[in-house]
């Protein structure tokens, strides 16, 4: 490594700077290039409603998303390493017989679960699978973790 203040020409080329002009290395970026938000097109909002219709029903017919055998796989799919970590810790937690082991695996599973939720929430959109919505909204990692009453009640909620 040299003590000179000059930037190596190979590095300058990679950075898109011209090594021929000494001023190109000293140029400061424009403030607006660094700190102004890019204008993204906002979602259209309907402002024509004068009033809201009264709510007449609070539940609908039960939906069948808990009957899906691949619910757990759909929750974890596409989430990368964190999903593998959650699956491994969840499997260890369920397989633990000793209360101390169960406690240890639970303490490891909790931050991994929240990392998974943060990962999903960072990419939330309208076309997010219902299984991931249920994870974020109700904490349902697997339907086998809640009672049949709870599954029935949640499946009747209007989305």
C-alpha cells in the first residue's frame, strides 16, 4: 500500500472516474443526489366516497386456507437463510423432551421468528400469499399450533 494521495487508475476506472483529470477525484457529489427522495408514483386513492356503508356482517363463510397441507412450507418459502434457521429451531423445539431444552430452543426460536417476520414485512405487497399475511397478522407459523376453534374463527374473518 502506498502513502500517496493519488487514486490507483484501476480503482478510478471501476468507480467511473477519469484518472486524466485531477479534479475528477476531488469532485463532491451534489446534495440533492445523496439526500433527496426519488419521486415514486403514489397509489391512486378514491376520494369520491361521501360516506361509508354500515357494517352488517362481521364474519363470512370459513375459508379453507388452514386445510392446505403446505401451509408451513408456504410461510417459509422464499425467505432464504432465516427460514432454514426458523425451521431448524422449530423442529428442535418440538422434538425436545426436557423442559430445560425446550426453554433453550424457545429462547433461540423467538428472535429467529421475529427476524422472519421482519424479512416478510420488508417486502410486503398486495400479492403477498395469505399464509404470510396470517403469520404477520396473527402469528400463525403452522395451523397445528392453534386450536380448531381458533382456526375456525380466523378462517371466518373478512379480509
